[in-house]
């Protein structure tokens, strides 16, 4: 089996958690309580954007593209991925600090054996979008990759994509600033995106653009949302992250429902707190993470105990849209997510 590469503040003031409201739910699901919007946090004046940084070396490994066989995954109009930070399955599931996340886990589909690839954060994010860690073993900011990624395939299929990064000071910003950290934004690491200024500024944007796209009815087909380093539970409590999640789902789900029931929201984590492993990963991998699939097209109250990795999620998105597999997503040992669909 293949082996992967070795394992290597402005805190925003948040008010007390707002009361729960119920987000729209599929016809057969029990309505899920979702929190009301939190107050807008203080926004410091952003710095002058830095110019893109050119890669200084070629990657040691470029993943191959593998043709995608017919997959029994719904052809979603929209796929939304929201990634939180550094919590194990048992820390989140059943926790009274995350009532929204747990209500959604109970109402929709919970993946009970989903494993992160490694530690720390960045290689997991690269694996989600590129099908490999590219031998990145730490949270570097200049380890750029000249390789294809999921957005390339999405665009080639005629679909659209955008990542909404909370507290990013400007589109296509390179570097970290305040509560925005580059290591949680995999897209900026891929040369074909970052070095194409027009493409980068159009598709890697601050999360403030999400409200504008919701209002205009222009949500892209693929949406990747990164909370800031407080709201992702990295530096702040699970309760704060849960409150943030509820507030955004209150805006996002109605917008998706307005276009029909053909969407998927993936709530997941970059890595756990342990080194649990599966599926051909190193014996000490990235931990077991809680992942919830929210969609009118998933089974309600369902728990899928199949062993999955971040490559499985990438493979499933490819299967839904008939895209080639990237890198390790092509391996049989990283199964596509099939059991949850109605």
C-alpha cells in the first residue's frame, strides 16, 4: 500500500450564544435547530495586499489524473464544504457545546469512521483539494504546489467554484493576517490558481462576499468555507464554533432550498487530536474526525460506519460530477461515499 509523507490573535468578541432557530429540513427529516446570526465582530483596517509569491521549487510528486467510472452519487447542483479545526470525533459528537452540529448529525447522515490523513493542518487541506499532501509536513506559507487541483476539474466541467475565507483582508491575499491564517486555505497554494491573478481574485475571496452572492442568487456550484481561527474552534470554544455554524446555515440553507433540493453540505474537520488511522494511511495518521452530510438527498438519522479519508471526500465529489480522480483519490483503499444516499 502507498505511504504518505511523514507527520510533521485578534480574538473576535462574540456575544452570548443566540437562541436556536430551526433551519429548513428535508421533507422526511426532523427540523434542526440552528442558531440565529451573531453580531458582526470588530473588523480592523486590512493591510495592503501583498503580491502573489512565485513558487521557488517544483513539487516532489504531482498526482496523476485517473478517469472516473460511473458512480452512484447524486449529481448535486451545489456542494458546500465547511471545515473546522482539530477536534476528535468523541470531542464533538455528544458534546453539549455543539448542539447545532449534533442536531444535524442526528437528523441527517453522520460518518462515524472518517479519518484525517496526517498532522498538522496544511497537508490535510492539500489532500482534500489535490489528492496528495505533496510531501508537505508542516504549516508552511511558501510551499506552493505546481499541480492540478479540484477547482481545475470543476472549471473544465463547466461548473463554478469559490472559497469564502473568513477575515481574509482582500481577494487572493497571500500570507496570514489577524485571525485569518493561510494554512487553512489550500487554494492559495496551487500555482495554477494563485499565479492567475484574475482567476485568483475572482475565486478566493473574503467571506463577506458570501452574503452578497446569496443576495444576488449567484452561489457557485462548489463552495468551500473556512471560518476564522476563533470560529473554527482552533482558538475558541466549541460553543462559539457552533454558534457561528448556526448563524451561517440560517442564511445558506434557505438560499440553497430556493434553488431546489439538489445540494449537499459537508461539515467536517481538518484533523483530530489523536493519531488514529485507516485505509492505507501511516500507522499514526490524523485522527478520527466527525463528519456530517446535510442534504435532502441523504438518509435521515443514518450512521455510516464505512472507513473514509479526506481522499474519499475528494473522490465522492469527483463521482458526483463525473470528474477525473486526483492522486490518491483513485486508490480503491479510499472508498467513495455511497451508503448515505437515498
